[in-house]
C-alpha cells in the first residue's frame, strides 16, 4: 500500500483530514486509494484487488461495469454538451418512470444528492403545513443538514455538530426508532406544531434495523390524525429494497413525500423529492417554497438514472442480487452461530451487515436465520437491535480496529465501521459470496 500511503500523505496537505467525506478516513492507519472498478471488484492505487461490498455506499446496484445500454446513454448525453440551464426530455422520462413504479409519487423534483433531497423535503413539509417542528429517529441519517444533525431526547435536544446554531434543535424532535409509545407521546404534546415525521423505512445507516410489525402503520395514522406529513427517506432503500416500488411498496405504507438518491442516479450525483401532486406543487414556481439548483436535472445524471432503472426493469437484477444477499446473510449467520452467537446478522434484499451485539440468548433462528426481521418467533427476539442505541451498544471498536483490517487483508472491501450498510451488486457471483464467507469464517476461527 505504498502508493496509497503516499497519496494520503499528499492529501493531508490539501484536503481536511485527507478526504472529502469523513467516513473515508476511518481505516487505520490510512485508507487505500481506489484506481478503478472492475465488475464486483475495486483495484487500488498499488494494484491490490478487493471484492467490493461497499458499492459506493449503495448507488452501484449494477456494479462497476455498467451494462452497455447504460454506458451508451451516458456517453450519448455527455457528447451532446455538458448542461444547458434549460429543461430536457430525459428528465421528464425519468420522472414518468418513477411515477409509474413508486406508490407515493405523482410528481418529482430532481436535485443533486441525498442531502439536498432531504433538505428540500423538510422545507416543503414546513411550507405545506405552515408548521415548524419535524420528528426524526435517533440514529437515523438524513444527510448533512442543520435540521437533522441533532441528538438527545425530547425536551433535551442539541446539535450533534459544531457550526449549527442551537436554535435549530428547537424545531427537531428525535425519538427512538421502533418505539411507538415515544412517538405517540411526542404527538400528544406537539401534534399541532409537527410538520412531518422524517423516517427511513429501514434504519439503513445505523446497522440496518428493520421496523417492528405495525410501526410505520402507526406513524401513518398519527400523521393523518394530526395533519402532519409522513416523509420516507429512501435515499438508501430506494430502488434497492422492494424492487422498483421501493421499500414503501414492500411495507405497504404510502408516505406523502419520498426522498431518493443513490441507485436512482446509477452512480451519478442525482437526488430527488417525490410525492403527491398537491404537496409537490408547493415548490416554486407553482408554490411558495423556494427550491432551485443550477445542476438539478443534469442530463447526464438523468440519462444514467433512467437507463439504469430501465435495465433493472427488463432484466433479472433483483432476483440475482436478492438471492446473493440472502446467501450472504445465511452464510454469515451460520458462521456466527457456531463462533460468536451473540452477534446479529441484519439486512434484507441485497443489503447485509453483522452487528457485534453482546447478546446472551441463542443464535438467530426461524424467520430471522437470513437476517433479523424483528420476528417474535425468533429465539433472539428479545436481544436483536431495535434502534440505533442497540447497535451502538455493540463491540463497535472491534469492527473498526480488528475486523475491517483483517477483511481488507483477505481482499474483502467492507464499510469501515459498524454502522453503514453493505451491498451485493448485479456484478457479484455466488463464487464471490462464497469467497467472502470464507474470509468471515477465517476471522471467527
């Protein structure tokens, strides 16, 4: 890793912390620098080859070697001009595709990232309802925005980052994920002031925590009863969980507004806010909620997103990645059942993770043998993670300081801490999954 070390040394002089996103600096003593992708692998600056289960933190549903139709669409639009500052047909086509497939979406406003999407959704909810407070889940992640970078309990909320005025925390109420009584109490006290509940359908940036039965249905009921909007953050789960209908179609709960990014952009910097026409028309120019962006609806990103989703719709992508995801989760569950029964395997569809929980109960069983689904019939039901605090109570340092470096040495690229999800892609094979499982087995021996 000599070249990666030298590049990191150079980067420290010109980039804060040597990186452009903090999590990339987590690997000790320094990160490897990627030179290129190759199918389900990445190759670093020193020529080392890794099986890639990070997949850009989620966008690369198809892997690094995008299919020819996607490549051709990107090259065609890129060759016709960088951007125009005017509408293009492809952004209409992508919006039409989303509206056909996602239950909650009648209209879409395109932006450039997941953060921009959630910022815009919060502003829209406040403008539409005329209210100011939003309810979020403790440990949920909705991008680097002031309204959601908060922590604490109702009545004692404060910013989780320097640089955010404390007043922002006055308008955000964090509650534990999967705690129906907590959110009911918040609505009892603040119902007339709540503009929206902002929630990931699956807590996907904090160990992958599935909802308990009835949780999202109760959020829907509370929002309807108090005139608040239900906003699903599907930046991670969108077009990855639940197929083209996204996680909301699998859950059977329809939000008022949904945010997207990652898979929807095919690996390009694209985000979106979608929802009911009545709500979405609150955005300027039809409404009074200002939202704009020079690069919004960028033709190359729109082409990449549309071609990616059309390829997914016409091929066996979900069957393939979901089968591999289950194979991975079952394999890890079998390994830890024998060697670390207190650990919890989590995930769904093409997502997977192992949470280094400290449970004393038996290994996962029955419906949870391929990843925790919060089933009362599982032998681990009492000890599986129900919220972000449960995940954080695990052996998180062991993941970062011992497990991740070991797996890297085995040629397996995983997300570098306990919290972010991992993914299989269309480019991965059963042999790739089996290779990764052998590395897991070696670690736990």
